């Protein structure tokens, strides 16, 4: 389970960095809104404030989304292994290795690359509930599930 813990930790770091970036963006927008003074600009001032409000809303949506992702990651039990692929599974295939968790891209542990993917992605939906030895086709490529942790 050392491998699964290492992948989980990398996903957690990835999410925390994104969370911190979004929080910084929100704070910057808030500061811009507060420092925006109504001078002789008039309409220009109102347009600037409206744009900042839109940016704040967008950042707020990103914050809500990353918090959902963080909750999904928190549900993963790195000590648990199952014969069928599910949330938290490490999947070795004849093509690519996956960690079914959250979308965090390519992660490397001991020289082996794993792709951290959300259970909602098309490839993960294909993998879910499959067992070792299954041969699957995704797009034009076929691959075999070699091992599940």
C-alpha cells in the first residue's frame, strides 16, 4: 500500500496547490474591489467593478468545485484493495497505469508513471467494476488489465 499512499499524497498536494491558487485569486479580486474608488471615471468604474464581480463569481465556482474534489479524495481508503476496480484503485494495464481518484494528471512513483483520473472520466467509467485479466477497448486501442491494487 506504499504505492497507493504515495499516489494519494501527490493528489492531495495537487489539490491543495489548486485550492491555494483559487483562494489567492479570490483575495486579490476582493482587494481590487475594495481599492476601486469611484473617481471621475463614472461608467468606466462601474464596468471595472462588474468585471471584477464576474471574476469573483467564476473563482467562487472554481473554489466550490475544488472543494468537491477534495471531498472525493477524502473518501479514498488507501489501505483497501478490491478484486474489482473502484474509487482508489491502482490499475496496471498493458498500455497505461491509472490511479482512480481525482484528475491530477501524470504522477510518478519509483520511476513508474500513473495517471490520476476522476471516476467520472470516460476511461475510468470503462474501467470501473472490471477485474484483472479483462481486455477492454477504448477508442481504437485495446488493452488488458494486468493488476489491481
